[in-house]
C-alpha cells in the first residue's frame, strides 16, 4: 500500500483535524499520538475492563504491521479555546474526504503549521485528563507493546512505541446511543407474575407504542407483543455512586439480577445486547420471532456520567455505551519506527 501510494508518509510529524458527519450530527476532533505513559498513570482515563484475548489480538496486529491503524476514540473536557481552534483549522482542501456505506462522512485536514502544532500541543498538555470513550483494548495493547519494546532498546531505538493513535473530540459533541438488552426467558415466571414482580422496584405503565426513554430512570419493556414504560422508584437511585446510579446498573440491580437471576452480564448466555443505532424495531423483531422473551430499551448514558466514573477510577457495566458515528480504521495510521 505504501509502494502503490495508497498510503503516504508525512515527511515530518503533523496533527490532523478529523470531522465526522452523520445526518444532522457533526463532531470535529484532533488526530494525535497519545502518550502511553499518561495512559499508564491514568491521566488518560478508562472506564471499562478489557479481555486478555482481545488485547492479544490487537497486540499481534500492531506487531505484524509495526503500526497502529485503529485509532482510540477519546474525549476532552470543557475547553472552548480548543473547540474554536479545531474549527478554525478545519478548512481548505482536505487530505481525505469520503462517505462510508454507513452514511458517515469522514473529512481530514492536515495541520503542518509549526505554530498551530505548538498551540494545540500546549492546549492539550494543560488538560487535567482525557477520557477513553471507545478503544480500551487498543490502548491497553499499545501499552503492552511499549512495555515489551522498552526491554529491547537496540532493536527499537526510537520512542514511537511510547504513543498510540487517538482522535480526541470535545465531550459535548460525542453522541452516545442507548445499548439495549434482550433476555431469552423470564426465569420460569409467567408474564403475569413477572409484571407483578416488577412493581416492587418500578412503576409500570402500558404504552401505546415503542418506548424510547426520554429521561434517566425510565425504561421501555417489550413483552408478549406489548410495550410498557417502567420508572424506577426514586428512593432506589444511589445519587452519590456514579456507577450504581447508571440506568444500566439500575436495570441490572433491580430487575435482571433479583427477578431474572442474571448476575454476570459478561458471561450469562440468557442476555444479549443491541446497539441503539438499530432502534426499537430490532427489539420488537427479536421478541416477536420467539428468539427472546423480553426486550428493554434504555436512555443513553451521558458523557458526564462516563467521565465521573473514570475520575473515580471505577468501571462501568458491560455494554453501557454505544458511540455513533464510528471512526474509520486505516484512514490515519501511526507507524512505530
């Protein structure tokens, strides 16, 4: 790909401005090489556990290519000056402009002005933290590759492995969709008994059609061909615990575990997850087909919730966030030489 000029190396280090547009949503961020040391020290903060097997796959991919081709999606906290600078630099002729089959338009501009590079670097260096939104396995794998290469300085004399490919967006431009749930069975309960058990923790109201929850603490339930709205009892929300107060936690703690006997969302085969991009029609289809017994639609997690969890050094339940649009792999790469 290099020989065919499909990929081109920049002659010196640059930043890129990366804009994604999906329908009426736009977000503009910075493509950069993020510090492994800052990741290891938790200044670049995470909110998920990783699986060793998925880390291993990504390590092998990085080592095979001697490059990182899949960027980590990150968010930066409130910084109007950075937002303005990114908007200012997103002009002129882009180095790439492509619309994918998922209707997402990806536009990239090169930033090679020394003053602009210095200004962006200074702004980001002044930030207290950055937050990994998506790409926990990619960043963990980059850390492992860096640790291994430090033991062989003669073979890897440059410090390129001390950085990993990332795109940083303003947190307020990030779009999180709900990550909905379906369950295979009702744990031996009849529909009537299941509905009765729900009322111990939720107010239950019939709904005339599909339910896309409008606020936190509200859930949609599709069961036996009918939709319901569920509202968690206010006294059950632990407001001072950033993990326990998440809607995904409230559903797990007050319905999935005590009523349906589903305790481990990572391993239990009786639960599955459906990204919010697929809408409520996908939930209805799964239940109506008989493949599952019930479906739950959720209100999306907020970026502020994600950041609060990361700031506390905690982790979110599995499948808490579905970010949309998705970054394009291979559009920009970080070569480790």
